[in-house]
C-alpha cells in the first residue's frame, strides 16, 4: 500500500559515564495528506532522542522529515516531508468508533527493517478498550487488540479494515507473545491532524496541573485512595485554568465533559476535543463526595512554567540528577494537561 512509509531515525544517547554514541531506529508511518503530512508513533520519532528523521516512500524515494508534533502519553506524532515532485497517496480514514470485535484487521508496516517494507499481515479485532502498562510504568488505554502480527519496525504503521480504510496506528505487541498486538484508534488522531493541516501546528488546551494515575498512586503512595481510577491532582499550577476554576490539590479528576477519565491517557484524549475559549464541566472526587467544576480554557504556556521550575530547582540543588519535583514519586509523576514536556515543537 503506497500510503504506508518506512521511517529511519538517527539519534544520540549517553551511557552511565556520559559518553555519547550515535543510535539509529526504524519504524513506519501513514501518509494522511498530499501535502506531506504523516502520522506515526512518538516512540519512533521522539524529538527528545532523535537528531534526524528520514521517510522512505513505497517506491524507495527518501525525504528528510520534520517532527511537527508528538506526545509521549498518546504515543502519536505528526511529521512532514516536502511533497514537491511527489505523487503522494493519502490514506482513507475509517470510523474507528464503529469497529467491532471479530472485524477483519490488516496491519501494514515494515517489520524487522526497511528490506521488508509494506509487509501485510491479517487477522481480526480480538479486543477493544484494552489497557497496557509500558516499561516506564505508565499506561495506554482505549487500544484495539488484534491478532494480526505486529513486530519491531511495524510501529507507526497502519491497521486497516477490510475496505482498506485506516482504523488504527500500530503501537506495540505484548512482550514476546505472538498474536497479541495493540493499535491506537484512528479517531484519536483526527482532531490533531485537522488542526495541524489547517494551521501548521496543534494548539492543545491545558488544565495546568501535575498529577498521577490513581492506579499508580495506589501502588506508589503511602495511602490508598478511596477511588479505583482517575487522575490524582498533586499540584495546581499558578495562573492556570485549573486554578481559576477552583481545582485543588488532592482532587481526583474522574470525568471531563461526557468522557470518563481513568488515567492520564484518557484525560489527554478528552482534552484534544477542546480549544482556547471553550468551557467544560469537570467531575472531581473531593472530601468523600463528587462535585462538578466548570473550567474555561485560556492561553496557558506550560513550557514557560516548566522552564521556570527547572531553573529554580537547579539554583536550589547541587545534585544535577535531582528529580523535577521533591516528592515521593521519584520522578514518575507526569503532567496531565494535554501537553508533552519533551515536545520542543509544541506552541502552546
């Protein structure tokens, strides 16, 4: 399929002695517009780890790519190549909300390297709304499970229905288990792509909080929270929409609009549907009862807050490896605000 491309990356890593060495990576992507926009995984092109990204089209043509947007929690990224002189074939999107267990699923990507480009494997949708735990302890939710083979190099490639329409982006397989792969529903990427293609960038809204999955808190924390899922608010940042709305530390966010919030990934996914100026009702668990707070999203630059926080920490500590926050979570805390700290291309 001409809409599926190969991706190679070059990066630099440091060992425990701070010695730098060059690294390389392989993955796949899906062309989503004739203007050169390509959808892939964050872990394939992570801008915090890569120096260059090259796209290899189905005919072997190579083009350098720029990372326009990426998000570690959602494991999605949008990159762009110069379309001049190319006859790009964009993928046709299917409606991933209509996918059912038992539906045909076709995975296309570059398993085990570019030499096996555009490899097709077929199977079925064997599960929906799956939750997986990653190596860093974070979770991804709402995934499709498929028995179509997904192997190294397939990441970022497409999962298609029997009409050839894109219904997912392949992201992972279950360890060494064959026949258990996971894909991100394509509908999750649509609002991101629409903004980027229209405006050249994606401006996500931010609550302006720091928090942790309730499920992780119950494992890492010194006390067990009274609810089983949601996002525990550790800190409300000054000047943020969350502060203006009255959100407080120790609140547990359980719902945004009509979307149930069970973790950071579902919170981020919910926030993708809002823009600056929008209002939304957020359900929180506080002091033994559920309450509703209305948040109005305003311009809030989380990156400036993060940079100031890091500068203050550097001034107050002689330990260069000190965690971002002096708390009990050993740096495992994440920002649940619709933004990714490691994304230098974020313009929020």
